[in-house]
């Protein structure tokens, strides 16, 4: 209860703008109870960071992450990342929406929360994407590219994150004038080509309609 309430408050005011009084009020408890569980605001913030990483987990993402590294897995994962980021505010879980807002506040403050969260991204998503790129290269499905292998996965993640930020307010900042399904497909093609995947390999493995059932 305390962590869930803390997420709302930190997302709204950021770390430095949040007081323990505001946290206690949001949770419906006393400040003394807050300090009984968390000796300081920093300790509460750290606990929230860990909880947020668990909040992001889902059955769909776990199924995708369990796939063996391959060209087909690379295609599935990139589509999955883009599709998840392009969900509308109505489709996005309330907790997930607050997490995005908390990330934004962290970027504008000292970046502590964002750095820790992105380390989890590096350990899981980025590592898996990099393994898939290596598998695709071994299979002969990559073109020669001057883009460094260790940057390709991060650029895809950043593309997805920016697409998410474009619509986090509820009304897109930039109207791409495309149905969501088409925008997901276009962004996925762009990302896969940017990673160096051959067009024929993308056509071989990419079935947007089938993958839509997975990513929603």
C-alpha cells in the first residue's frame, strides 16, 4: 500500500519535491508508520525502484524473454518493444503509466531512479537483443553496418521510449497520421533495418498480425 501510494506521489512531484508528509497522506498512514517500514525517504525510494522493476514484468514479456536467441526472436522482440511502447494511455496499466512519469521526473532531477531502472533494462532486454543480433549474424541475416553492435539494441529501446513519450499526455505531440497497427509495423521495420537485419530476413519472419496477438 505504501509503495503503491509512493509511486503516485513521486511520479507527480519527483524525488526532491516529495515530502514524507505527502507520502503518508497518500498512503493513509502516519509518518511514524512510514519511518517504521522505511528509515528514510531514500530507503523508500530505493525500495520503490526495485518494486517498479517487478511491476514491469508480465506473462507476455516473460514468454518473449524465454525464447532462444535467433533472427526470428529478434523480430519478435523488436515488434514487442515497439507495440508495448505505442499502447494508448487507456491501454496502459495505471501503475505502468505512473512508472513512466516517475522516469521522466528522474531524468529532470538527478537521474538516480532512471539509471537503476535502465540497468535492469540492460541486464535483461538489451542483453537478449544483443544475443539475438549475434545469432542473426551467425545465420547470415545481417548486412555489413558501420553501427556498433553494442549500440543497436539501445537505439531500438530509445526509439520505443520516444514513441511512448510522444503520447504519454494522452494526445500525441506529433500526429503521424497512421493507424496504430501501421505505425507499429513501420517503426518495427525501421528498427530492424537499423539493426542491420536484411529485408528478406524481416519478410521471412515478420508477421505483424500474428504478433499483434502477443503484444496487444
